[in-house]
C-alpha cells in the first residue's frame, strides 16, 4: 500500500516526486513490497543519475523508480491517444494510408505558411 504526503523532505523509505510547484511529494511503499532489479547503463548516464539524485536528495533507486513511473505514464497516454485516433479514423472510414496522406498534406501546408 502506498501513502502520499507533502513535505520539505522525505524519509529514506519514501519515493520522492518533485512536481512543477517545487513541493516534494513522497510515496511510501513498504520495503517488503519491492524487488531488486539490476540494470546496466553507460558511465556517463550513471554519473548523471548520481548528480540528479544528489541534487534532489534521493537515492539512485528512488530517482530511477520515479523516472520509470513517468515513462510508463507517458507511454500509457500515447497509447490512449493512438486508440482515440484509430477509433476516430474508423468512424470517418479512413484507412491508415489516408491518415498518413492527410498528415503529410497538413505538414506541407504548414511549411508553406
């Protein structure tokens, strides 16, 4: 179970989220509910992860968990956008080739403006 609280800093058991408002939101999840996953990243990316984690007062794990959450949320949104677009194309009787042609035509028209 996750709990959410707003504070200046989070304890070591919490996952931090720093929204645009600059408040720190903390998601707490019991350690027993977590798995360890090993990943390999290039040294330059590892240094960037460490730099950001230090700047935000997080651990690497906290930073990477939040990065994945944001990535997964963004991918879910794109999936929904494509589902909506495909549904509209079916309603309008458009094929995939029609959609590609319409997009190309619109891009050409914008480039001329």
